[in-house]
C-alpha cells in the first residue's frame, strides 16, 4: 500500500495527477470531436453528392484505420505539417507541438468520426413532420435547428454519445506512446522504477473502471433529464 | 509526396499484414468460444454464475485493451509461481500474450452481443419447439443458436472490424504487425504521411472485405428468402 502513498515515497499523487490528465485529454478530445461532427454531419446529410463523398470519406477512413496509426501520424507528422504551413508565411524556426495538443487532436478526430455517425443517425430518425411543421410556422432556419431539431436530437443521441465517450476515454490510453503523462504512461514509469508492473497496471485498470463507472452514472442522469417529455 | 518510399514500403507492410491477420483470426476463433460460454452463463438463473459472467464482461469492456495487454505481458511474468509452470512457455512469448489479451477482450464483447441475441428470440419459437416434443438440448442447438447467430451478425461484423483495429496494439509489445512495421518505417524515414497512406490503405481494404462478407452472410441468412 505504501506504493500508493502521496508525496515523495509513493506514487499516489503522481497517479492522481495522471488521472486528471486523462480526464482533461478525454474532454478536450470529445469537444474537438463535436467540432468535427458539426462540420461533417451537415456534409453527410447534404443533397449534393460531392459533399456526401467528403463526409463519407472522413468517417470511413477514420473508423477503418487503427487509432494507434492515426496517433503515429499526428505524433511524427504534426510538427512537420505546422512547420510547412509556417514556412509559407516565412517562419523557418523549429516548432514543437506539445503532446497534449497532438494527443487530443488525434483522439478528437477519431471521436469526431463516431460522433458524426451518431448525430447523422439521430437527425435522420426525427420525424419529417417536425421539419415541415417548423417551416410552416415560419420559424427561421436558425430557430428551426436550435429550438426544434437540436433538443429532440439530443434525446436520441445521448445514449450513443455515451458509447462514444467510453471509446474516447479508453482511446486516450494510446496517447501514452507519445509520452504524455496520463494514467497509462504514469503506470509505465512507476512499473519501471519499482519493478512491480502487475500492481501498477492492475491499478491503472481500476482507475479506468472507476472513470467509466462514474461517467456512466452521470450520463444516465443526463439521459433522464433530456427524456423528461417522454 | 515520396512515391518511391510508398512503393518500396508496400511489400514490407504487406508482409506484416500476415502477422495482423494471424493475430486477428486466432483471437476471433478463441474469442467466439469464450463469448458463447459467457453468454450462456449470463442466461443462467443462478445469481452467482450470472454476476460472475457480468463482472467478466464489465471489466474487459470498461478498461482499455492496452492495459489488458500490459497486465498480461508485463504483469503476469512477475508472479514467481507462474514461471515454474508450463504456462510460462506461453506467457513469455509476446505473440501468445497478445492473442490471450485479444481473445479475452473480444470474448467479453462477443458475450454481450450473443446474450442480447438470445434474449431477443421470441419465446413463442421456443414454446413451439417444446410443444412439438423436441428436447431442450435440441431446441438450444438447432433453434436458439442458429437464430442467435443470424441476429448477432451485424453487431459481430462491427466487432470483427474493431478487433482488427485492436490488433494494432500488438506493436506495443514488440510484435511487428502492420502498425509496428509502419511505425518503424516512419521513425526511420520521417515520412509519416506516405506510410500512413499505404498502411491505412491496407487496413481500409481489410475493413472493406470484412464489411462485404458480413453483408453477404446477412443476406444469405435473412428470414425473408
């Protein structure tokens, strides 16, 4: 048990901060994912074939390629890409992006592909009459979306979004390969210096279980709130 | 864009794909049995057996696959007793550790898929079998299992694709699978985009094949024929 002590003798505080890091990366990635979903969901639902193609390309490629490969692409290619863009503007110094940004961008793009599918499914399952009724009542496009479609869509999307959240949370463990100190990386460091991998990796598993359990409880509450009217 | 690199790395990556496919097929094969076993336990009325099966699937679905591989590969070797048994022959090989981790992981997801498939079978079908005087065992093997397999095909297809992506984690325990070789080429040439296109293309091609095979099977075994 002294292995988990706080302070200099144990790994308790390190693992605590690592857990906070995992939560921070997951939330950032989820928000980045929502941002991508906001762009690509309309493309997938668009009337135009070319826009459909772009949307489908994004979700198919990201969902068909391993997460680890995407992370390697960002890890090795991220600063190169930024430096290339900077060189166009006449900036030739070496730029290093920190692991947090690389990691949450990579996981965010992955989680965005799943979110896009969830939103597309939710919008498509809203009754067509709702769109028509809104139009007939003379509500403008903005109001149609925010006041009528979005609230109904959220109710349908939340159960599936909770799955996306679980996937995102578990995917953040893969960022440890880039050296960002989250639960997995910290366990790796602790296991290496104490030669007790079984304990630390099992403890990491417990931390992940705890995170998924608590977030499930919170999401269930949210679900009840949004399906009040039903 | 470095076309030469893409052409020279293609055969290397294709060779590594064989490792990925071996890992995938072995873990799916064993995982199916484990999944079926735990799905049947889940349907058991005994609360302890039921809870045990639920706990298994909850733990393996609630933790990242990476943690599971690390526990099995780095963690289990730490137990002195295991080193003296025959299990050590298996556990010292990263290849078998990866397969054990993947099998247990996919087994957990498969058990959930099969359980829900068994539960959606209409009781009328089982009652019909009973009233025809068919024994419980035959009802299970000849009626429930075929219907459950048909029901679970779409979800199981997704699970196969997820598992294919999961095998990329084998590269973290020193195995040179498709992702492992891709990472090696990237880190020696510093050309991530080219390698990503080739390796990603191979993965997408496999996804495409799996997707279409499942679609074909769904059509073949659908009820309306």
